[in-house]
C-alpha cells in the first residue's frame, strides 16, 4: 500500500507543476474580464484558444504516451526512444506551424479577425514551442523528476502573469487589444526553450524503421483519442458561434455569450487541473506497476480515492460560488449556473482516465479512439440539439453527457478485456452524497445584504464541506491508515 502513498506524493508534486501554475493563471481571468476586455473581446480569445487546443494534440501526435510505453519496455534504451519521439514531434510540429504562418492572412479572414493575421502567427509559434518541449517534459515525468517539472511550469506562469500585467496595465495599446494575451503567451513559452536548452542540444535526429513504425502504430490512436477528447472539451466554445440563435439572450450577442461561457468555464479549472496532476503521476505509475500481480486491486483503490477527492472538489467549489464569483467581472456572473455541471463533467473525465488504463496496458489503444469518437459524437449532437434551446447551459450539459458516456463505455469494454474490481457502488454513494449536500446549499440560500449575512452563508457552506470530509474519513479511516 506504500505505492498508493507514493502515487499521492507524486500527484502532489505534479500538482505544484500543473494546479498551482493554472491557479496562478486563473488570476488572469479577473485581469482580463474586469475593466480590460469586453465580453465580446474576451470571446475572441476563447474561440482562438479552442482551435489551438485541438491543434496542440495533433502536433504532439500522441508521442508522449508512446514514449512512456516504449521507454519502459524490457531492454529499451530510454535515450534512444527519446530521440525517436522528439524527431517525430519536431517534424510534424514544424511542418504545421509553417503552414499556419504562411497562410495566416486567409486563416485570419476565415476566423473573422482579418485585420490581425499576426495573431495567427503568434498562435502558431505558441503551438510550436509547446510541441518542442512536450517530450522533454514527458522525460522528466518518466524519470520521476516532479520537482524540476513543477519549477518550470510555475516559472512559466509567473512570467505569463507578469507580462499580462505589464502589457494590459502599463503598456496597453488599444490597437493590439487581445493580441497582448497571445504575445505574452508566446514570450513566456520561449523561456521553456531556455529551460530545456541542455536537453534539446543533446537531442539527435533519429529514425528506426522498426521501432519508429511501432511507435507510430501505437501513437496515432492515442493522437486521435486526444483530438476527440479536445473536441469534447473545446467544441462547445466554437459552436456557440454557429448554433446559438440570434437574440437568444436579451441584450447579449453571440460573441458576448461566448465570452461569458469562456469566463465561467474557467472555474472548471479547479477540477480539471486536479485531474491533470493525477494523470501526470498516474500514467507512468500504471505502466511501472502493471506487472504486479495485485495491480488490478491497486488500480481499483486508486480510482476509489480519486472519486472521493473529486467529489470534495466539486462540493467545495459549487457551494462557494457566491464568493468565487468575484474573480470575474460582474458582467460575466450571469453564466455561473454552468459551473457545477462542468465540475461534474470533469470529475467523470478523471474517472475515465482511471478506467482507460486497461487499453493502454494491453496495447489496444484503438479502443481509446473508438471511445473518444463516441464521446465526440455525443458532444456534437448534444451541442447541436441543446444550444438552440438552452444556450451555453446546453453546452455544459453536453459536456457532462459526453464524459459520462465515455466513462460508462470504457468501464464496460475494460471489464471484458482487463477486469479491475472497481467499487462502483461506493463511488456512486459518495457522488450522490456530494450532490445532496450541494442541493441543500441551493435550497437554503442565505440572502446576502451585508458582511454578516455573507459570513453566515459562508459558515453554512463550510459546514457542508466539513460534513462531507468527516463522513468520508469515518468510512475510509481504516484504509487510509493502511496506506500510510
């Protein structure tokens, strides 16, 4: 059981490198939405970064997971596998980035920002720098170097915050407008190249007809899975502009609705980044412990504790939105009702990542593609049907249906191919318990007219969170002590 404690420790360290930087990055939301960008202007950044997120998966081509798989095989040379993976990523990312730069003008016209083709160029360079350092970051994870990983991520966001503050509060030029967001991101990403200078200098181009082909065979379904997953996350931000009827919201345009949706979506970062930190630690953990005869039981316990922590995050954020709302501009508060829905969606995404261990360990990564495409279809159809009737709230429900559907399908196929004794009833019990407590907070809302009213409301919400923690501890006390 010491392995669970080790995984928890590594997750905490990776959390420093993913949760803390993104939490710092969350500070950009008030900087952008309070007195700087209008809802429509902020909607432009939401739309462009949605496209960038999908392209980022394409440029890395699933080689991070392929690197883990092939570098951990018996007799493998991790240094050579690194060179092979890095060569692949560089060839793909440089080619695509050059395409976007050369055709930045027509692309800008297509995205309705024709007067700013430089934004497309900056985004292309951001994607390129992300791809260049993807495999070096993966190597740090493989080598269990969570502290350098965290330090680099935190330094990057600190630079990003400083640049955003400088550009938007000191050297702001209205002609550049939201372009400062992309420019700050590009400069901050450039520091990654400096951080990994030694690693990149030591890299040598390499192609192995047998190993490279095997890595491609393994990686492309992972890449397709990633693209489908990114579509699941980002598609709604794009389709609001397509499928939201004009005048659906009184006095709110499509672009403003997209800005509201994007700003409120940021609150899902609290769940999303916990999932990401866990995934960074869990992926190499699953591969390294797969040969253990008790690994199925271990994987089941990992998921069990993940569900408990995820339910706690859902409850803690959802019941305290009356305080957390001040992190965004008042014009954006109208969309806060989507936050609990999105938190639940990302909780199921985290459970899906746990369940997905079976097809990664059995080299049946095409199952991941099938499941993710299934999720993408739910996303597309859900947004198509729900946006015209419920606006961005419909998009949020589509995200929840997508990740729930993927989780169920992954569980069913996994139990047939690689049985793991997950305790579904206990997990569902914790989820229902968290939902009941959240419903209580909604039912007994305190009218906040003064500071004393806010203190009373916050005290009630704090009690609900503590009640969940106390109940979970009472049920899990023996297991927690056995892992220490």
